[in-house]
């Protein structure tokens, strides 16, 4: 079924509209949760603690999970299309919807914003795990604002623009393969003793998959900063100056662009599971952070998403006319 690897622009818009309107309903079986269960089971069966064996077995798990995810998506769409073309298209749109996380990211950031605005710091800390992996108990108000803004910037790429990019590039099959890679990285792609070897291929796959989307996200955030805040220059300069300072080859681009757009400093030390991770500082602190920065980051998220969709749709239109 062609909509497995090529989804019409209007169908991608429909998937984006579904996500914006409904988010991730509890009643909808989500492929990422299924992928997560498979990764957990695979780790339990394959990881043994021996570096060379763990490297090979982790690579096998990563390749199998990504391939099986893509194949399952193609089979689901093709099987339904064999019954009726409209049914195949409907399933393709539903699967595309599950790859996008605009509503969920915006709502999670909004919950923290509302709690901080009401002075309920403990409630805000309770909402932080939905956004970041760092220990919320050690975060003061400013740190919670920075962590939330960083999450909005990074997940603007991972949760919205990257899957949208792959939907235009290779339909739901490519987008779900990307989500499998992203899920593998979030579960086993760490550099600690447990996953250094077992998750190495998962981490490298994620780096490769996000190479273009992360930079596209930065450009869209810069364009959004120009349109909404008239801060194209600071956003562009922060991205050029600081993006490569980040330990990740990709995450620094959207985070630095967001820091420059808002005129605040992001990054710095963060505590994960009781251990302090020293991270580069991104952007320049033109002023102190405020709770309002979360609201502005959310506006930039929505604007960058619209800009990205328009840019990808226009690019497809121009290329298809040649």
C-alpha cells in the first residue's frame, strides 16, 4: 500500500490535527508502549554484562525492533488497503497520529507552568517526570522553568518535527521506524555502566536519525522567534555559538535556538538518579528566567510546528512538479 511509505500531505495534516485536538487518548493502543515492552523483554533476555556480547546483542535487539516496527506498520496498512483503499488510508493516518506528540508535550509543559504560576512548587515538581529525567526534588523554581523550556525545545524535535519530517519522507513506516529508534535510545542508549555497550548501537542510530530533524527544528524555532518575538538574530547567534557545546550531537541545536529566542541561559549541571551531570551552558542570560518563559516556549513550539509543516509541504509540492 503506497500510503505506508508515501502519505499525502492532506493526510499528514489530518494526523497533525488529530494530535493537536486529542493528544494521546488512553483508549488508543500506542505503538510506542508496545515497542517499550518489547525492548524491556529483549533487554531482560539478551543483556549479560559482558562488553563484547552486550554490544552484539544490543545491536541485534536494536535492528530487530526497528525492522519489526516498520514491517508491522507496512503490513497493517497493506492488509487494510486490500479490503478497501479508504480503510488503508484511514489506518495510515491513525498510525501517523501516534507518531506525533505536540498536544502531550504542550499539555505537560502547561501543567508545570500553571502549578508554578499558582505558587504550588510541589505540584510542579510532581509534573516534572513527564518532561525530564532529572531528579525533581532538587529543582528550585528557576531550575524547573529551565528544565521545562529545555524539554519543550528538545522534544519539539524528537516528538513533533522529527516524526513529521519522516512522515513526509517515508510515510507511517518511516515515522514509526524513527519512533522505534527514539524509544530504544530513551531506554538503553545511555553511557553508564549498564548500557555503555548494550545500548551503543541504539544511541548511534538515534544520533543519525536526528541529524537532519534537529537542525530543521532549530531553523523553525528561529523562524518562529522572528515571527512572534522579533528575535531572529539572538536565536540564530545562540544556535551558531552554542549548539555544538552540548554533549549530544543534535539536542544542542533546538535548545540553543530556544535559549537565544527567549534571551535566557539553558543547560548547566543537572542531577540524574543522585549523580550530577555537568552540561554546557547554552545562550546568554539577558535577564532572570520567569514562569512566563514556559508560556513563550509553548507558543514557539506551536509556531515552529506550523512553519515546519508549511516548509515540508511546499518542498514536496515543488519537487513533485519537476
